[in-house]
């Protein structure tokens, strides 16, 4: 009788597709939301679960419920992150997920055949991403991060991963979603694809979401990879380019000796951005060496995955949503007033003393 009831309920609920209600899927799961309300608590990683007004009519007397939570959009056993058994559903209960993104929740009720399942999205209105290399930019970014009042989640990835105690991150600060739990296995260049996919997942959940992206001036192509190649328009993000330190002078001056050089770099940058937004690849190399690569790779010095891309750091300042932070602009162009003026008007100067002063304002930074 129970199997017949389950079949009949599934059939009747399938008819509701005509009015836009999802019912049974290919795995014969019933839609979880027909009996259970599962919702994110604010913009946190906490999830509240409670029976809804239809549960008793559909399920009768409920003794206990077993939940399985998976990362992703299905019940792939390799993505199982937790199992929870609840013996009393008379009151709502909460559980937490490890990071923002898409989850799949499956429930089985004692005395009932089959499963109920549904999607769960853990999201925020604004996300901050810091994908950083070097020492100076990490120090400058963190001096602001740990002393600022932020109401949005921040996701951090460091090339020099030993810089952090990853088990004691600042409040509302997380690892980039999807990277290996063992930081010793991180690879700055290989993990770009993982970070890119994670950002796309966040954007796909809500195309109105805003992003703040932090990169270093010798890897400005990451702005193209993370934002433009994911189809995120400039109106939806701000980018902060942090100085590498001693290398910044060379990145700017050697690639932009004249205004004509700057204009050419800006033209190339806009070409790569246009290709990225169109979802197109770029042909690099000639003859037998010609190949198609993603725009962000074409921007690299050697047009390969494992090289830096400092050429376009100055050109990026033409974008109103980009801030380029350097320690000084003094004597960058001692014999070219036009370029010196353009530089002074385009970048934000923050001397190292400002970083120390910023930290000294907040005792929490030294705890």
C-alpha cells in the first residue's frame, strides 16, 4: 500500500509541472520542499530545517528523519559532506555547511518508502575574492582585511600558503571553494581553474551578486579569468590590484615607456576582455605552433598557464571599477611628464607606513 501511495503521489505531483512546480526526478525522488522547509539563515553558512504545513497530511506521524547533505547538485556519494538523524522534528533544527555554493539535500522518513530531495543554495549579495601571490601584497591586503568591518564573505587563496593558519582564519573568511583540503597540495596556476569554477557557481546562483576581486599586479589576467570569462559584467564587480613591491616599477615603466605603448596595451586588454565576454578563445603562436587558449592565458608573458602577466596592470586603471594600489610613484617617469601625470592620476598610493598604522589602530590584528 505504501509503495502504491508513493507512486500515486509522485504521479499527481508530476502533473504540477504544468504550473511550474518540480516534482519527481529521474531518481524517483520526491521534491523535498513539499514536506520540509530548508532555508539559509541570513547570509550565513547555517541552514534551518523544519516540517511544513503539508508534511503531516503526506507523511502522517513522523518518528525520525535522516538527512544526507551533498556538495553539488546531486547525490554523488563522493560529494557527501554530512549525515544527520533527527529524532524530533516538532521544532526546527539547524546544521552548517562548509562553504558557499550549491548543495543537494536528501531525506528519508522512518516508515516511508523512497526519498525526498532538493537543491539548497548558500549565497550572499556580495563576495570578496583574494587570489594572491608574493609577500608584500598579502601583507597589505590582510592589514586592511583584519581591521575592516565587512558584512560579506571573503575567500582567500595564497601562493605562499604557509603564511596563514588555515584553521584559524578571520571571521567570515574562508578558503576558495573546491581547493584541496591539504594546502600542501595547492598549485597556484593549476588551482586557477578551480577558483574560476567556484566564482561561476556563486554568480550562477544570483546574477545580481556583486564581487570584489583582489589580485597582484603581475597576475592581472586573473581579473579576466575570474570575472570576464565567467560572464560577469563590470557593473557587478570591483577589482583591486595590489603592488608586488619592488617589481611594480618595472611592470609599469618597462611595458609603458610612452603614451603610445600604454594605448596599445589598453587596446590589447580590451580585445582580450571582448573575447572573454563572448566566451571565445584566442589563437596564439604561428604556423605549426598555433593553438587556441583562453584569453587570460593569451595575456601571459609566455602565453602558457605557468607564467606571469604584468603587461596590462597600468592599462587596467582605465576601468572605473579598478583600483591599483602602489607604495609610491616617485621618479617612475623622471623624463616624461605626460606619463608621470597619467600614472599619478591613475593609481592609489599607500606607503608601507600606512599598513603599519592601519594595524596599530586595531588591537584585534595582533591577537
